[in-house]
C-alpha cells in the first residue's frame, strides 16, 4: 500500500512500520483494536478551523482523549475553533475523512499536538488512506511536523 503520506515520509529515510487493516468502522478505537496498537498511542488527526473559515489547523490527539476546543483556540490565537466539515477537511488535505494524515497533505497546516503523546517512544497515525496506519518514533513525528506541543485535552471529570 502506497499513499502520499508514505511517499512523503520515505524522503526522510528513517524506519517506520505500516499497518493495513480492513476499515469497517471510522475512529481511533477501531484502528487501535484492528492493529493492536494501544489506544493511547493511536493518534487522531483532527482538522479544525476558525469561525471565519480562513485559518485551519491539524490537531494531533491520542485516541483515548478528547479535544478541548477552547484550549486549541487559545493555542492558535483565535477567538473560537470548530471542527472542520467533512468537505473542508477533504478539500484541504486531499484525503478522505477516516484516512486523513498530516503527512503529504495537500495544504500544509500548522500542527498542534497534545502533550500526552510525548510520553510514548512510538506512536501510530493515519498514513493517508482508510485502513493504513503508520507507526513511528514520536521524536521523528515531532522532528518532521514541528508541532506546537500543549495540553489540549478536556479535563477529566473528577468522581
């Protein structure tokens, strides 16, 4: 399986693994179960935009956490952020929702990454096609994407 995302990564000449699975369902939980990658190491690549539809960003979140849009907006320096629509995300990235990767995206967007991901030696992220996951060293992901690393997750409810 060769995608734009894989072709993009190959130029950097470092090892990474490709997991292929049958994409029966969208989402990080399904991908984690299908590939055997722990959910906290499976990255959700989210596309968010400001309310004026002029600025867009990639947000990398671990599969087990939810994005806090207020924290992301503060990080991006905008008043409010919203999830991009399916058509916006697909137009900006050139990938189908469920297969969006920050690697080889049609438009290079600023990247924000949830700080929790830094604690893992390796992470897994979509490779640019539904059913294609790339596992790589976290340090390489950071080196290539140069994300701003911040606490972006919603606070867990205390019980």
